[in-house]
C-alpha cells in the first residue's frame, strides 16, 4: 500500500484553537507529521512482532493459586488461545508491592473486562494469595485476576526474579495452538538498552500514566515516580 506523505496528511488538519499564533500552528503541523510517522512506525513494529517465528515451547511444571482455586499453566488460558502474564513485584520479602507496578495495574484494572474478550490475563506474584487479595481489596481493584506463583518456578523462568533473588517486573505473552503452548513475546528493553539520561522504559510503554504525561509541557520529569500513597 502506498501511503500519502505524513507532511501532506498533516497539512490537511483542520483543528484550530482560540488565540493561537501562526507560529504555533506551523510548529504544530510539523509535530503532527512526526506523530503520524510515529503511528505508522508503531503499526510496522506491531506487524513485525506478529510475524515472529514460533517461540520456545513451555515445558516447565508451574503451579498457581487464584481466586478460583489452584491451576497449572494451561489453566491460565481458560478458553483463549493467547495468554498475557504480568509478573508483579510483590514477593514475600517485600513489605509493600512495587509502586510502579501498582500504578500500572491500577490503570489496567478497568480494562480487564475488555481485554479478556480477546485474550486471557494473569497477574502473577510470589506472595501467598491471601496477601495478594488483601492488597487488591485495599486498592479497590475490581477485575484484576491475581495468582500466587506457588513454587516460584514460573517467575524464575520468565523474568520475574533477579539474580539476587529479588523481584523483577516482566511482561510475557504466550500462545496455545494445536495443543502446544509456546512463548510468543516478552518485553526485553532493560537498562542495557536505555539511552543516555533516559529510564529503561519499554516500547510499547505499558503505562498509560507516561503516555498522558508525555503530552504535557513538563513531561515525565527526571525525578518523579508513582507512590503507593500521597499526602
């Protein structure tokens, strides 16, 4: 498909706002062209991701406990062919869960009814289930499907445990086709891939918080991160 140049599409924009200057509008059109290119790049990357060859078969023996009882890894899929698993940094060694993870999951909670129309979702942590559910109630989460990794084996195999035994966040996607479960994709952008003076954020960035702040004059800032409580 031949696409129109982004600059041409940007010039078609009809939005105008009270008292804006000609200088502002010219700069905004230039920025809009870049935003169109960014959208196209995001689409190209998503298409490339979908074309990945089959990932490694999942052969580990994993055990989880959720609100519906105990299950193996296949049980996390339910009736879906695709499973999204987020490893939540709330292991038994932590007095409280990771504030960044908690901010992310708070944003996801309301999306769960929509997400689970298309894929299965599991939020996995190494703390016992009663502890996870107590925090779920405290935060007012309504929909997040929390699971305790009963042996820690899944967390160790798929990026949820650091070499020193501490928690790490991980985002993994799995597929089940013709009875075989395989790893499909994981976020792999870590500190080693970060640019100078930038946090090692992922692309796509899973946090709506950062997407909104990126649209503001202040941006994300260099020294601010979410907290579990304020004031």
